[in-house]
C-alpha cells in the first residue's frame, strides 16, 4: 500500500465553511471539521484514485474540485482540459445548451431533447491530449435525486475524421450523497472527447452539469510571438516601413510552415510567411508596410491567425508591443477634395444638376499660391466618361483650411447610377507621398427610390421547378401571396420543390424573404432550407418564424394563435455563401428531405461584400472583446482621451452581444464597423423585447455611426423602448450604412437637428423606420430602404410634447419603402418647408402608400405652415388596404384633421394598381363638425392607373382614381375643402373621379 497526503486550499468563495468532505472514487472517505485542509489516505500500491474535496456548510456541500493522484503521493499533472472549450450537442431542450456543460459551474447544465437517443455531447480540446479520466457531474444539490445514466465515451485524434470508442457503454449511478459525480477512467490520446447517452432514469435525455476531461496536453508545436518591431524605428510619413516579428516554437515537436499577420491598432496591415520551426527554435519574419500617415499606432502580430496549425496552446499566438509605432508628419501641404455637392441634392430625371467641390488642405504647410485646378468626370457603369467639368480655386490654402465650394458646371440628369471622379492638380508644396489622395470617387444615383448595393430577384420571376408553385396575386392579409412583394410568391411544399435565380452580378451573400409556419403555441419554429449553386449543394440557410406571425386585433396583434386571424407572416434570413459566385450562375433554394417545413419564398437579394478596414488605427481604438462592456469601455476611452489623438472606435468583424443601450456623450465619437455583414450586434436569444441600441447626449454633437448591423429580439410592438438610435436634443449626427431587423424603430429623433441618415437597411420592424419629431430641423434622410416596417417607414411628425417647435427644412429623398405591414410608406404630419422626393413605395398591406395628415394623435402638435410641404417624383405601386375596421386607404391619403392643413405641393407622381383608390381626401369631425378643411393644396403631373373594383367586402369603397370620401367613417365625415390638379392623367380606373361631398371642390386644369 501507499500513503497519499492530500493538501487543498480554501477558495475565496468558501464562505461559512464548517468543514470538508473527501471522496475517493465517489465514496465518502473522510469528513474534516473546521479549517483543516490536509488529510492522509492509504491506497493499494498500484491504485490510481480520483479524489473530490468539497467544502461543507450547515446546508450541505457548496463547492468542489478534483485531482487525480498516484500511490506515491505525487500528482500526475492532470488538469481539466475541457473547461470553456468549444462544445456541441446533438440536441438541446429549451435553454439548457451545450455550453452549460463546461462553464465551470454546477448550477447550469446541458440536457438533450427528450426522446432523441442517442444524445451526444462533444468537447473540442483543440489539440491532442493524453487523458487519464473523464468526469461527469450533476448539481450536487439534493433536489437532483439519484439517477443512472448509460454513457459511452468516444474520442477522435487531431488528425482523424471519425470517433472511436474509449470506454464502452455502461450504466453509471449519480447520487447527491456522493457529490452527483462519476469518474470514468480513460487513457487515450485524443483532441475531441464525446459522451454518448442512451438512457437516463431521471429524465428523457442525457444531462450534464460539468463535463471534465482530465489529462495533459500531448506533444505539439506551440507558436508564440516574442517580439515585434519596425524599421526605421522613428519613421516619418515618407519612409517605407518594414515590420519584423520574432516567432518561437515553444512546443515539444516541430511546427510546419505557416503565416503571421502584422497589426496596427488591432487591424491586419500585412502578412508574412513563417517557415517550419523545430522545437525550441526562434525565427524572425518581416513584411513591407510602405509609408503610413502620421500618427501613433499600436503595433502587434498574430502567428497562425487562421488556426491552421494544431498547437498545444491556441491562446498565446498574439503579441502587442509595449511602445507604439510613432510616425511623424512630413512638412508638406496635402490637398484633398471634399464631398461632391449637387444642386438639387438628389436629382431627378431631366433636372439641371450643378456640381461643386471644396478643397481641404489637411497637411502641415500652406499650399502654393496661384490656381488649384479641379477636374470632375461623370462616368457611366462601364467606366465611359459622359461629362467632364473643370474649375479652380485661386490662392494659397492654409494648413487645416477648407475653401469655399468651387462651382464646376452643370449636367442634364438622366436616370441611372454613375461614378463621379474628382482629380485635384498637384500642388507645388505637396510632396509626392501626399499626392496619392488627390483623386477621389463617389457614386451618384438618379431615379426614384434608394440605390442599394444589392440586386433583388422576385421569386415569381425565377424558375419554379420540381413541382414548386407560383401563387397569387391577391391582396389578402395573412396570405403568402397577399403579403408578398408584387403580391406573388413561390411555395415549396414537397421534397424536390425549388426556385432558382440566375445571378446578374457576382455575389458572396444571400438574403431571402420567406414564410414558414408558426408553432402551435405561437413561439415560432426553426427550420433550414438548402442552397444550391449551379446544381451543387452549397449549404443550408437557417430560418425561424419566431419574429413573424401576429394574431387578432389589427391595431394591437399578439403572438397567441387563438387571438384571431394572422398577419405579418413573413421574415428574412441571410447567409454568407462562403464563396464568390460569378455573374450568370444559378442559385437555387430547394426543399430536400432534410428540410422538414413548408416554405413560401417572396424574393432574394444578392450582393458582393468585403470587410471595411479600420479607417485609421492610430486614432480609432478597438474594443478588447465582443461584449457590451468591451464596446462601452472603448467608447469611454475615446471620451476620456485628453491627448486629442483618439477620435473613434473601430468594431472588427464579429458578433457583439448586447442587452442594453450604449451611452455616447462628452465629445464627438465616430463608431465604425467592418460592414453590416461582418460587424453585428445581437440581442440575447434567451429573451424577447430587449431595449438595445445607442443613446447620445447633446455633448456628443458631431458623432457618427456607420457600417454595422443590429439584430434585435422583438416579437411584438412595445411603444417607448426598442429604438436603435433613441436621440433627443442632439445635432450634427451621421448614421450611415446600418442594417437593422427585429426592433421597434431604427431612429426616433426628438428635437434633433442636422442629422443625416443614409444607406440604411431597415427590415421587419414593429413600428417606424425613421421618425423625426418635436422641432427637428435641417435633417437629411437619404438613400435608405425599408422593408416590412410595422408603422410608417419614413415619418415626420410635428409634435411639440418633448421640446422644439416647428418641423422645417428637412429633406427626405431617394427612399424605398416595401411591404409596410401597418401604416404608410411615407407619412408627414404637419410642419413646413419640408421636402420628400425621389421615392418608391410598393405593396403597403393595410394603409396608404403616402399619408399627408394633420391629425395630432392626442399630442400637442403644430399643423402645416404656409411654407410648402413638397412631395415630388414619387412612384406608388400596389398600395393601400383596409384598417381601423372598415376604413379603406388609397395610394395617397390627404387627411385634414385636428390641425391646419395647408401648403401641400405634390408633383410628378405615378400611382399604379392601388388596392382601393388612387388619391383619397378625408376630413376629421368632432361633434358632427369638420375640424379643418383642406386648403392651398396643389397637385401637378399626377398619373393614376388601374384603380379597379376590389370585389371584396369593401367593394363599394374601391375603383376610384380620385375620391372625396363621403362615407360616414367613425369620427369622420364628408371631405371639406378644395384641391387643384394640374396635368392629371387617368388610365384603367373603374371611375376616374368620385366627389359627392357637397363641401369639397376638385379643380382639374390641363
């Protein structure tokens, strides 16, 4: 026999300890009273014993740890290699996910789905390890009664593709009396360890609170960066910089050749090759960086960044230099072109467009005197030059100064997408290293709607094969055709059904709008649908109906299927394809045997994407990780920077967990992501309706937010929270290229001025996309697309309940609103000198395409002023519906209500195939009397086509091109006032004009 002396250390968590219990192979061997932390045991000479020591208080065992020791009393060096390693399960019930099984906590656990034996739980150690045993634990609390689980242990070596059995299936007894712990001797060299459960007397599937693999890492390479530097060590902007790093293999065996990434400010800037390294050997690698702009850069390196080499330790591959790389400025002017200005800012077809450009000197010396030439070229999509304009600024430009805009001439606009190229003449005081930015380009779009970077493909225009069916058209809410774009969809109900699209441009992404059934209880289901490229399976796209399917009262539907008829039955899913698919390829969505749901496909959108790099690692800090606190810490670091160096936060690609609002205040902060396909904020998946996003105070004036996505977890509308950007009393903010889904609103601005919102993707919301209110002025909402918002997609509401006064000088332009499922595509409630132009609205499900209304909704509000509210260059397609019981809505709704209705100017509008009527005029009544008439309202160049009889329950209220509503709607009465039309065109309407309201006049001029 041999004596084993055990020594343990009390944990700081061991509070109220009255003693310790010592178990040997799950048998209680000794109870030690008080704070004694040693004990000597006797075991057979050849024995290997697993001991567990648990602190005990009056309520029972409260903590524990394990160690394997041999007969001579020396430890084997074994440790738990599984804690916090990647872990997966064959199935999961509720929220008892696999990660709970190796989180080092006995109070959380994994449980498989009932009736799904065999259940497997697999932990990836990352590299081969020499194991001694596997420990399986349940919560030792007495509430977890005794049970027996049949468990087999399997393993896979790091270079193997399949698992082999390490311990045969056997029934193991778990009991709180012995710590609810089982130890299974396993001697093997494996990188992955799997538990396979085939029975559990205490549940319908396997259960594990902690899955431990005891052992030691097997011999493998271990690559580390031990030093990083730059040559020259104190460069100026004109110097070509070479970066160097020392890589050491600290492992026990040789490493193969690999790669190393050099980083500045946490972003990759160069890659070097690392040759094969014998054990214990170091090597230096270099990479040319070229010249860099002046600034202070955090210098670092990561060896084997893609994890291609299996190592003993995968966590020590990165290194950050203690001192930054400081690049000093050269003495030079540095001329750059400002953004190209056009007048009008969003031109329409036929407009005369005037171009102008300012010049900024961002160098350290004044420019030379004399003329500084500017050449602007307008290029078509093929790169051909359509127009060349020139101009010049005369005189020296001081360092840091910006000239007044230089007018360059005019162009007659035509619909299309263009590139505007600006070239500045070289300045005599500008060194060659500073001339690389003298040429710049930006895009220009002429047309109605937003110019988004993806192509849309309607399912009904694709190839429906294998028995797939095109359904529709109809206008029925809750129907897969009625709620689809173009009011048609393709259904995939049987194995082999598919819809296929031929790509018009290269893509590496796919978004689809789909409908799958809800669960019986209304919480949604999960499903997959297979994606093929050119007939070959590529991957499956994950779908959920959790955020779709509302029921009951149309004004406040909920998630209970028993509440009434359904609505809002579609959602969207997105996936990176993992490869570049060239133009002319065939992308197919197909229901295979593994795809167990039924599917309706509305459309797909495809685009080629790449990551946005850190704009300036010297001035944009990077969060330490991907948690909410990591990002808030980075924001606070910029706010508290007293050096003046830091100006922003760069968010590298990754999924960021967030369950609260970020706070931005104290100074302007620029928040930049790697692009909305790559930098993604996600609300918790274990809860619903979490209020996430950003709040900013007035002191954050000048801040910007760009190039990231927000995926919320809202499943119903809650007024108040749920706005990604919930701003009040702030100004000079830019929100650019944000993708937002499953929230209440993207932006709600109360008394916010000079805010620009552009290039947003607003999808599947429960209220407005963008709403400006309470005296918000001089704002610019441009080039945004909203799909399936649950209230007005783009709204301006002249309430005054939360500060501010008049709503004026706001421009909403180049906007697309599709499939709004409650309220309008565009809505304006009061204000003056506001402009809405170049807009496309299609397929609103229950409301007008465009609402112009002076209803105050019970809030203090200003009506329309005498200055114009201009709506121009608009297409409204297949819009209108019924809501508020029996009220029908048109393509455009003009509603004089509780405030003054005047100054409305609507021009160049095409209304096509409205659900009930083209334009409807209506007046609100109180006590049987109209509140305010429609006055000073002029519509010019209006076309209304295809207002047909609906043939449904509301047929009497349909088929009108123009309708002065005389129906006794609740709280309303016959329209009152006067309106003038200039250049009105009708085609294919059941009745062009219906006006039987005695106090309403329609003047129609040629």
